[in-house]
């Protein structure tokens, strides 16, 4: 039994209800009055949808105003049933799927009971039809059937016949009269022709209870709050599966949005946009060789034409500089790939496996394009890196040369007296690496190259021995630094310049690349941020719009007994299904996606490694989609979302 005491409600300073006191018990009860009399407002207050009012309302001794969200959802799933003027069904679901909706919060779906109710209401033959294809009378019977599945103590009907013709109005009222024999049925209407002499009637006028006519007041027992009221993960996925099946378009848009967002984010992570500077540098490497990353550190030089005929690359002055200690400083620098001494030698004679080989002198400083196999000398013993051309002379493979011990007889110039004196030295060394010693230079706008076959690179231990034999003093041995990247090359060059050291190298060529890379990095960072932002905004917009469009659906769930905790689990099931489908779709379509990204960015973004990142990105974006959807149903107010008619 409802007990309503001194209930007052104002809208914009006007009374919707003014000090209403009334008791409503079992049987058929009508609340009547003209439009704006406060009928619907009283109904919302009695059902707990409106809690901002003065006064007291209780059902079976339970204070409706004090119900927690969990208690209210329990009431909506077990105690209160609702029949609406505009039916409030999920239009894309079938009749049976709508009727079973409240049962997802119980242990058993009770399909047989649903079929029994449909037969009693004479709509069993349309159980598999979508609600949107039904007539108004059929929809109203489906709505009643759904509420009867709750086995409620109270049926609250707000203008249940106003949208129906005379025939269907009579059918609906006959059903409600039959229900009222065992339950409390409250009908809000302005149509007094529906009322019989046996009905309880409560008339409102301008918010006040004008008259109360009742044959009897039958009290109801206190609500049983001990029934199960939860949504299992299995049932959540069952509802999600039904929703996807009935709204395949919405599901497709959601899936594609997650996949597209992940692919766009993947293009930024995969460096698809940042390829210009790298491509340019690789072209220079193809032209000039890996020696493009070298800095030559020499004690003195004359810049007549610069290195290899390029005046612009070198300073236009004679230079003498102290380079002592620099080798040790940069040998272990993290920006350096390797270092190598540039000790020129003449009269090179090498004995290998008892056979003697003479190496013709080129008159050039040693050159290294790249290390073909092995490693650079560490300085811990007498070690040497030999030219690949020398290994071919031996008639063996590069790998076979590693570890061979060979005898050197060489001549080196001693400049300590100011004039060059050629002195001889010998040493036994172990081959630890084989190098490509091709020199590349530009002459009259044409690229020229030749192999510097006398480029032998000794460890510091071996070179110190040779220098001691030739009585060369000082520790300022010319050497080269191979930087790891263009940026490292320029960084080391600038650092040496600050110390007053002028290194030699093709810096202008590399500086152009570094500038391009800096510009590209800034542009790429901005583009990546924009793409990432727009990708996330796209997903949020799609899921937010979808959520707003589903507010009425969420309200129907809530009035069927679902609370936010239940909807959270349903949201998890829906989002996870969308994400998994997006991942599978990306895997299946990855060859086509690669064709597109190859055409747009010249990058294959969905290789095995990137596919894993793509799957993780889809899951990450799905979390954002989940959170966006939460905003929609958490902010869904039942009374507002289902609002129809006046007060």
C-alpha cells in the first residue's frame, strides 16, 4: 500500500502538487484530472523517479524517497511494473527479447513463462517479430507482458490508452482490470470513460487532491527484498550479442572506428610520416658511402683544395692543432660507432702462412668505408683490420681471414726533425676485421671511387710499437671517428670546434640532413599529435553520439531494474566484443591495409611486430570508448529520457 503524506512539488515557483495526502492499496486505482493537474508528477514521485519534493511517500512501509540506487533498481525489477503512453520498448528487439529483458537480472531466463504470458495476451504468434513493425495495440500488450515478467506487486500505468484506438484501449483496460484482481494497479488518465463504479478514483485539480472516491482500501504486504538481483557476465554478453544482432550498422561503425583509430595511431608509432630525412640520408650513403659519418682528427693540414677537391667542405686556412688525448676521449663515447688510427705507411710487405705479399703504396691516408666482417681493433694486443682487397689476394673468404696471424714489414715517415725521414719497422699482428676501403669523391660533378688497398688499421698497442721502432715521439696520432648518426656527427663536430679543434669531414652535406630531420621531427611530432588527438576524438565522438542516441534505451534498461553497475558490465561486454571483432578484422584485412599505407606513406605498418602493437592500440582505444559510453548511461535520467506529455 502507498502512503502519501503532505506531498508538495513546485516547478518554476508554481505548485505541481500542493500538500497531497492519500493512501492507495490493491485493486484498480485511477488518478484523474485535466492536463497540468499534477497526475504524472504524482506518479513519478510514487515510483521514485522524482525525489526532489517535500513530504513523505512509502510503499509497504518502505520510504520511497530514501531508496538507494541499488534498492530502487531492485524495486523496478521486482516490485514496480510500468506501462507507458508511448510503450517504451526497444524497437529493434523482437517481442520475446523485450519481454525477457527484466529476467536478465535473475538466475533463470524463464522463457516458458514468457511464452505463457504472450499466449495469455494473444501475441504469441508475433514473438519473433521486431517491435518496430507492430501496431500500437500490439506494442502496448508487449509492454504489459514485459512488466508481468517481473511478477510485480504494483503496475503503474501512465496514460496507457491515449495512443490507442477505441478497440485497443478496451483490450488494454480489460488486461489491466484482470491484473488488478491480484495486484495494485494505478492508472493515470484524463479519460474518465475508462472508470467503472467499482474502481478507486483520485481526482487532482491544479496540484491539489480534489476528491477521493474508493470502495475499499486493501493493504499490501511489505516488499520482499531478498530475491537475486544481479547481472552475470554470461547474461551481459547475451544482451550484447542480441544488441549487435539487432543493430549491425551501429556495431559496424563502432568496430571500424576502433580499427581506424588504431591504424592511424600505428602510422605515427611506425614512423610512417617521418621518412623524408631518413630517405635523404640513405641516398647520400648510397652515393658517398658510410664514410659520410666520419670525422678525421689530424694534427695539421693545408686546405689548398680541401679533402677530395671540395673546397667548401674544409676551412680555408692552414691548421696545426694539438690532438693529444682526444682518441682516448672519444673511443668510448656513446655517440661513436668506432674509432680508427689514420697512420700512413709505405713499403708494406706482409707474410701470411709463409708466403710474402707486397702491397702497393697509394699515397693516401687509410680509408674505411665500412667494416665487412669482424670488429675494429680494441688496443689490448697487436690487432689489425685489413682491406677486403688484401684478403682476396690471399685467396680466402673474409671470415677465414679472421684470427690469422701475419707478419708486417713497413716504413713510416718521422717528421720530428721537421723534415720527413723514412724508417723501417716490423710487427706480428692478428687479423680481427676485414674492411671495405673504397674511397668516394666528387670530381667535376661526377662521383669517382677507387679502393685504397694499403689501408691497414692497427690497434693502439701495435701502432705504439711501430712508432717506437721508427722513433716517432708524441701521442698526437691522426685518427677518425665514425659517428652513429648524422645528428651525432654534427654534435661531435660542434663539440670539437668549441675546444679549438678543426675536424675534417663532409659536414655541410650532413648538416642539411640534420636540419631536415629537425624540421621533419617537429612537423612529425605536430602531425603525430594531431593524428593521435583526432583519432581519439573520432572514437569519443562516435561513442558519445551513439550513447546519447541510446539514452532512451538506457532509461528502459533502468526502469526494468538495471542500475549503473549492471550497465557497466553490459558496456564491458559490448566494448570487448567490438574490440575483439576490430582486432580480427585488422588481422584479416592487414594485406589490404599494407597496400594502402605503402601507397600513402611508403611504409608497411602491419608486419608481425606492428600487428601486435595494433591489437594493443585497439584495446587501448576501446578503453576510451568504454569510458565515453559510461558518461551516457550514468547521466541518463529515467524521467527525462522517457518524458512524454505534461505534468
